[in-house]
C-alpha cells in the first residue's frame, strides 16, 4: 500500500536509548533533549511533512502503565491529522507498548510504527539513522496496523519481542 505524494507524519518521542545523551563529567547516559531534529536533518525526506510531538523523555524500563496510557492517548490524538504515526520508544519495553497499542487501537486506517535504537544517536556506531529511515519509509508503504520497524525488519503486532542476544526484535509463536 504505497502512499504517494506528500505524507504527513506525527513523530511522538518518548525517550529511550535513541534519545540518550552521554555526560562526559560523570560517565552516565541520560534522557535529555530529543535529538530528533538532528536525525531528520541528516536524512533526505522530500515530500515528508513532520510534526514532532514530545510525549515524555523516559528510559522505557522506567515506564509505567500510566505512561503507556499517555502514549496511547497521544497516538489517538495524532491519528486525527497525520497519515502515519511514528513512536520513538526505548527498546526495553517497546514490545509492551506495541501490544497495548495493538489491543486498544481498533479499526486503524493508518500505520502506527514504533522504532528505537540499541545505541544512542550520538554514538558513532548508532543504529538510529537506519531505524528512523526504515520507520519513515514504512509509514509510506505498509498497511494500517501497529508495527515495530528497525534493523531491516517490519514486524506487525501482536507477538513481537526483543531478542536480547541478537540485539533486535523477532516474532514469537508464528
């Protein structure tokens, strides 16, 4: 299902590794300001109109059910005006949020894509550029539904989990 012409994407940022920044003074990684604009600046995105919606800035391992409710509400609101939704999310609990969105977003007419990174954007060996590029392209090409898109994969919920040994996501039970 290729959507041609200009595409309106709402990118909802929630934190996670892709948005972590390294503090040289104490050696910690913290969620701080979103690097979304820097990532998008490094990509060629003709025909793409992006609306950035900062939802929260949390490590996904610290997300609560209430946080996921906030994400669900933000996605529902964004669906009114966007052709596709991209949720930038930490990989530790991306599957939990994806399952919730799959269960609660009934009769979707647009794609909802979750992506993140195993390595922070500001690291030289980051997977952020690849995953954002793939996720944005997926918003143009996939049918309505909830997906995890990263590492050269488009995986439709339900049944998606993080494979910590392979540092990617896989489908279980099918």
